[in-house]
């Protein structure tokens, strides 16, 4: 029961001393969540009230099923823009059909996460390369941020997934800018930045919202053309089953799977970063996190919630203020519920330019400039992966960009696994240690012995590479070569195809009078080779504890047979 309901691990042991911390964190995050949720609903193409729906019940469900005690669950910028990218191709923004599909997408995403969690498939998130996701995220942030120019400038710019289209239309219509709207939007951005610099725990978005509402209402700016949110529906969301029979169901599956993986990756990375500060209190279970997030999305979709996940800013505030348990999330959800019941009329005069400023500050914060610089210095191939993902997303759109980004991640992973690193090693003088001859000077390299280290498991996709590098290095040695030693401490697994390749290599070279030894074999690989009968091929004794032992065995048994050069005077 505790495994599937983690709340049972901490709730029975809840201490009174925890409550003051949970209360402070819960109220602060709840206050943050109100303007954030409304802004992120706009990113998703939904009425602002749906951001409040997404910030209520999903938090309660996650508190029951999730393993993190500080993760703030709700709408986030990335998932919201992915919702918009997926649904805008199927329905017109703002229509009832659009809302129906967004809620259906939340159900499908949650169902996928739930199934993955039940089948212990949390490892799949490892297939999303960080450079590729970083490139996609930065490009998507630019697209969604620039789509807010219509609200920031007060001009009619058609929503587009192409950045060049947005910039062109904004440039053409710039002369029609509403100065009042622009000043409110810029003022909101400045308030958000300034308040965060003073103290990150202060809900900057709420400060901007309150100030803007007071200014618009006092000066009656809505009558001067300032666009406002208007009436926000009052009351808690009703129960409704998502439209599982919608004809677009099949078309939404790729988007649902993509959002499910990315949302999981976001939540787990944040949860693990925070849990590192609470190692003695609890542990994060990736598979249970899938179940927790899946349940939050599935149940939330019945009550007006679009896709949600763990947000970085809200989780960071939870941690900073000192939240001890998920009681903080329950308090945040209660505050959102009270807002829906009693406080929605207060948001009538909220200018859309302020929500646009909240969105732009949030999404532009996703653009990581330092990471590409780091990749350029360390791994240029990863930098180019990031660049391709960035350019593709800008050029062909968010939905297509994420699909291409995931494809690039998989292709690069497959390519790298087929051509792993290897090294020819030599002996450090006066020691029993062998190291890469390209990295160490003055190592002893014998003409009659080739020592190779292969830094990967051996399986069907990289066995051709394995056989090729052995042949290449053997040819470099020439006719004086009498022994090949494979340093195998980096080989944890060997499949059937790789075993056949190894036996072919051993047979080929032992026919030429060249022996083949293994050194540093770890247990699983040694057991597999033994069961497969490797010792029955050619020279019976093949496996040695370390390289030096293998060399000593070779010298002891073959030194006087005239088959090798004098080991006391090896070629260097």
C-alpha cells in the first residue's frame, strides 16, 4: 500500500512543527499559482480560468501518489506551449472544440504516464538527449514568447508557429501599436524582474497583477482600448468525461506521448534536484512519479485540467520557504479553490498585457545561453545537435520540432553505441599499470603484444566496429604480433551476436599463430563466456585477473618456443 500510496509514508508521522512551514509554503505557492496558471492557460490557447482548474485537483492527486514532498504540480510554460502546438492544428483557438481536445490531451498524456509507471518504464526518459531538448526548448520559448506580442503591443497579430511570420506581421503592423497597452506590458516585465531581484520568494507575478488591476480600474483604462481579461467564470469545475470518441483521438497520440515524456523529465529532474537536499528524509521513485503525474493528469482532465507537471519555480519556492510535506500542496490547492469560489470577480480588470508579460518572462527564462557555450567548448557534436534542433523548431514549428528532436536523440544514441571509444594501452614503466598510449608518454609498447581496451558493452550493433578495430590494430603491428589481450573491465554485457563475433576473431587469429586473451573480465561477462564455451576454442586458458598476469603467463609459456621476440628486449 505504501508503495502505491506514498502519502502513507509521511502522513501518519506528520508533526505539528511541520505545519507552520507547510502553511507558509502552501500560501506562497498558491498565490504564485493564480496568475501563473492564468498566463499558462493563455499559452495553451485556453481561457484563463482553466489555468486555475489545472492548479487545484492535480495537486491533491499528486500529493497522494507522488514521492516528492516539495514538487509544485500545475501548468508549466513548456507543456502549455506543446498543448497549443498539438491542438491548434486540429481546432480553432478559443472554441469549445479546442477546449475539449485540450482536456482529452491531458487524459491521454496521463494515461500514457500511468501505463509507463505501472510497467516500470521510467528509464525511457533517458532517451531524450539534453542538448536536443535544450535546443527545442529555446526555440519553442522564442515562438511562444513572440506570439504574446499581440497582447503586449495591442495589435492584431495572428497566432503562428513560424517565428518569421510573427516578426514580419509585427513589423508591418507596428504603426498601429497601442501605447497604453505597451506601457502596461513593459511595466509588468520590469516589475517581474525587479521583484525577483529583491527576493525570489515574493510572488512577483501577483504583485504585477494587483498593481495593474488597480491602475486599470482607477483610471478606467479599459474604456481607452486596453484589453482586459473580463469576466472569469466563478465556481469549481464540474465533472465531465473527456471526449474519448473524438475523431482527432488518433491524431493526438504522438503529441500525448511526447508531452508525457517531456513532462516526466521536467518533473523528475526538478524533484531529484530538491531531494538531494533531503537525502535522509525520503527518496524519489521515478516509476512512482510516473504514476503520480499520470493520476494527476487523468483525474484532473475530468475536472477541467489541461496537461500539468512539476514546475521549477513553484518547487523552488516550496523548498526555499521550507515545505516539509505535501500538505503544502494541499494548502495551495485549497487557496486556488477559494479563489474560484469567491475571488474571480477581482480579476475582471486584469489587462491581458500583464499576462503576456508573465508569459514572456517565464518562457524567455527557458532560453539557456550558457549551455550552448559549454557544449561548444566541451563537445561540439552535441552543440550541433542542439543547433539543428533549435533551427528545425524555429523553421518548421513546435510540434514538428519536438518530433525531430526526439528522432535526433535516438539516432545519435544509436550511432554512438555502434562506435564506442576504445584504446590501445601500454605499460607504465616500473608498474603493473597499463594506460592509453595516446594519453601517456613513455609507456612500454611491445611489438609482439597488442592490448586493447573496449569501452562499451558488446551487442549486435557494435560488433562490426569491434571486429574492425581489432583488424586495424593487428595490421599496424605486422608479422611480429603473437598475442592480443582484450582489457574487458568496461564490458558489462555481451549478447549472442557479439559472442559469435568474438569466437570468429579468436579462431581467425589463432589460425595465424596469434593468441587471444581476456583480462579484467567482470563477473557477468566472464560467466556468459564460460557458459557459451569460449574456453573450448583454441588456447584453453584465456581469462586473467589483470593485464600483467596475462602478459606473465604468455611470457612463461611461450618465451622459449621461438614464436615471439625476446620479452626482455621488447620493441618500443
